[in-house]
C-alpha cells in the first residue's frame, strides 16, 4: 500500500502492517513502533516526531531524506538499510547503541542528541554536524570525517589515526578525547 502526504498518529488505523510499505512526504507523530519490522519499506521525505523506534528492524528499508525529531532510536542498526539515497537527520533524539555501518551521511545533522555507545564504521560523514551531542563511549572507526563539526559535542573519544579528520572542527575541551590513545595528560 502507498501512503502520500499523510499524518499518521496513534489514532490512525491506516497502517495495518509496516513491512513492504511505501510512504512519501508523511509525518509520523507519537507512535510506538518499538521492535516493529519495517523491512522492505520505503520512506521518502518523511518526518518522525516524538516516536519510539527502539529496536526497529530496518533490513532493506529505504530512508531518503528522513528526519527524526525527539525520537527514541535505541539499538537501531542503520547499517542494514538500503544504501541508495540514504539520508537522515536527527534532532533531540536518543541514538544510544545505534549502528551506522558503511553509510553515506554527508552533511547529516545530529542536534541535541544522545549518541552513547553507538558505532560508526566505514561511514562518509563529510560535513556532518554533531551539535551539542553526548558521544560517550561512541566508537568512530575508518570514517571520513572531513569537515565534520564536533565543536559543541562532548564526551568524544576518537582515534585520529583511524579516521580521516581533514578540516574537522573540535573544541579545546575535546582535545583529551583525541589524545587518549597516546596516554597523554592534558592540563587546563
């Protein structure tokens, strides 16, 4: 079934199953989709607001220009999504334990997010902004972080030898997290 330009909220019974569906320019509000299967579905130019998508199954799911606002996305594996046209943005979201594997996230935005114990591996994060995000225990390995902006984020620990950091932005208080691997002591 195809859904176009609709607002889907808990009061709507319009979506019988979330698998193999097509959504375009839809807004999803206050839905609890915890551990739901969205396998094979397509979301194009959609917005999720105040939704719980923790543990949601995204195998072969298409996320083209999808924004998430004030959503819970705990333990979500974005690495299994359809890579073609993949583009997501997050504002005020909980992305703890999320996985981004081989994702192109050029110029994506993460604003006021909790991204604790997440994993970014072999991603293209060129020009991506991490604004005021908690990156506690988040791992970044083999990523392109060219011009990425971490200036206002905190609890960042990142190995410069394992990532391309050309022209990436960091604040002075992030320096200890960049030097952790060298076992240096940085004093204010």
